[in-house]
């Protein structure tokens, strides 16, 4: 492998991680990085002052173009939109759990409140620790304008977070315990137990796209969330002539569950656990967003 190839290969997980956070899609992120690879091979690498910065700029700009296209298409999307779930693949469950908080479904949903440039600036400065001078070059703005954009982006994210009651963030192991109890209660059809494990402000968001039946609006409140989950689970478990599998996995660094039908993922959900109860339940059913489940994707 040549030196340029080795450099690109070493940078690929970071570039995929940036593109995924920007786009909320693993398939789109890999497409963007592949396009960057094509451009990399057409470029005089020896003439670059900072090849890593060049790669960051190319992936960022390609990602912004694709994000703007996706946002326009999203105006006709059926029901709530959720990012494509990232299911960690490997033999180390601890490593799968200890993913960055910037990869959680809750954080990626928050980023949807930002403009494409705000989203990129926040990611580059706060997640990837790039200087304002570097980010200004990427987006073609002055350093002062970039700094102000970061301030606005942080304020918007903080405002959304402040809408939720303050809650202690439990350890990964504590989250897993609650998630296990919650899934078990659902599978047993224990409505009282399911309700007791949901926060008073619990919200369920399901993304089925145009082809899968899902709640077209967020389901709010422990009673409604519990009923919805028990009804949908009952429907899965009573399917005739099909094999239904239930597997607990780490989804975007949070405890989650995969329901498969005849070996193919049908429902992938992640749980946001706060103060010992489930506060958010994100369920993805759109088959277009489940293609990467159990496919190894290397990102940071």
C-alpha cells in the first residue's frame, strides 16, 4: 500500500464518523467518503500542506451538499425522520457501549434543529476539536462569522436540552440494567411494569418511512408509550408462519433492541435512560435505513 493510500485508510474512520454525524446516514456517509477517495486519487498529494485538513474539507463540503439535498427531500417524508441506526458489530460489548455521546440517536435528532452549516460547525469545533480558523476555511466564512455560528448552534442545542427536566446520566451498566428490565416487561406484556419504567415525560418516536406502519407523530406520556409498545410487540409475537427474533444490542452507543422477522431486521430501537427510567424510545422500521445492521462500519 502506498503512503497516500495508508494515510487515507488511517483517516477513513474519522471521515466516516464526521459524515455520519452530519448526514445521519451510514450509507450516505460511506458514499461521501468514497467520493473523497476518488478526488484524493486525482490530487497531487505531495503538493498539499495539510492532507488531513484537505480530506476534512472535501468530506465536509460533499456532506453539506448532500445534507441540503436530503433536507429538501425530507419535506415530503412520511412521519418522523430518524437517523439510520448504527449497530456496533464485534466481540467487545464494552467497546460498543463506550461510544461517543455525539453518536447517540438523541444527539443526532437534536442536530436536525440546526441549519446545515450550523450542524457542520458544531461538529467540527465541539466534536472533532477543530480550530475556528480551520473551520472558517472549510465553510468559506470569516473566523468571526464562524465563531458566531458556533455560538448560535450551541444555543439552539442547549435550548432543546433545557426543555427536558434535568436528569442524572447513569453509567452504561446501569442503563443496560434498566433497558433489560424494560424489554423483559414488554415481552411479558406487563403493562404496569412497563409504565413504571418510563419517565413522566417519556416520548416514543418511530420512523417507518412510506412503506412500514409506524406512529406518524411522537407518542407522548408513559401510558400511551406503554400501550403502543405492548400492542406492537403483541402483533410481532403472534405472527403466523414467520420466525421472530428479539436481540438486545448497543444502538448508537445506547442500549437497544433488534426485532427480526425470518432473520431480517424489522425494528431497531434505542433507549435513552435517565434517572433510572426510560425517557426516550427511538424506533426505526424504514427498511432503507436498516441495510447496514450487522454490517461492520468502522467509524469514530
